[in-house]
C-alpha cells in the first residue's frame, strides 16, 4: 500500500518549501550583505545606524 503521486506531492511540496524558507531566512544577512544590530529596545537593519555606532565607538 503505497501513496499515490498526488499524496506524495501533498506531503513533500510544503515540507520542501518550509525547509527552503528556513534556509533563506537563516542566510538572509549573508545574501544581502547587511548586518543586524540588536539591543533591548530595537532590532535595526539600517546601515546608517551601523555607521553612526561605529563612528561613536559603540560597536
């Protein structure tokens, strides 16, 4: 008793799309070449903020 082709597609397609999404999310900063800056109050994805913090010696 095996599964039909459409049953396999129903199982595998969402699984593969989920894995692809997780990999894309995990490597997004490397793909875009941008950095995250995180502290207690903000999650910034802003090059200007990163530049300002580097100039002030806080990073």
